[in-house]
């Protein structure tokens, strides 16, 4: 399979990128108007990410209550996002890289992913990263699956930065991600 598609993105370089759903995915219940951050590209060709712009109604403080952890009222408005259909009971924290916990993996120099119980305790004590978003579940593509979806035009690919990851939500994040992908595409022609 070719390592270069119409998007100009090499598949091994998807880690740390945004995937933006195109109208081709409008009938997909999970990925309709989704912005996905790819935080891991495994050696076997699998890609793992989280949907950034699909908040649930479940608050982080409610998760703390279930775990017997009292969260600060400052976090009352923070919700858990639907990261994807895989392991939807797993809790993940996507965050800026100045902060770590016992099970933190690096996506890029600026962004990490953590999944452990200590992260909840740290957040409850007010020890939080500069930028973060909590997720239940993740999105996983098997070897060749994401490459095929991109080649068929299902996803736009854009460079991610902390602003594009943490500063927007819901439909606004989708629109901003499309603008980001479009500006990159047009910059290639100017």
C-alpha cells in the first residue's frame, strides 16, 4: 500500500494529528462531524485516538464521587467526553506535557495521554495540567483501516496544537478544525 495519499500525509506521521470527518462520514453515528486527535501510532500499523468534540452529560465531579474522590467545585463544569467506541468505560486524560502521572505516554512534545487512578486524585487536589480534557473510551483503527478511510476521502488531516485541541468544543471545534485543514491546503498552493 502506498505511504502517500491525496492528503499528502504519510501514514506513519499521523501521531499528533487531527482527523476531521468529511461529509462521507455523515451517516456514521460515532464519527459524524468528529474531530479526532491521534495520540498513538503503533508499530503494527494501528492508530489510537480520541474524539475531541463529543462531550457527554457525565461530569468529572460525578466520576470522582463514584471513585470516592472529592473534586474541587472549580471542576464542576468539566465533562467527560466520548472518546470513541472502544473500551468506553476506560477513563483517559489528554493533557499538556508539563504534567505527568504514573501511566503517561507522550504523543508529541506538547501533548500526553494518561490513564491511571492517580490522575483523578491529582485533579481533585487542584494539581491539573495547563490544558486537559477527560474521555471515556477511545477510537482504534486496525492496520490499514485508517489508511483506507483517508484514501476514500473520509477524513481531512491537519496539524494539531494545544489551541486546536483544548480551546474549543462541540461544533465550534469541528468548524475550527476544518478551517485549520483548509488553511494548510491553501498554503500549499500559494
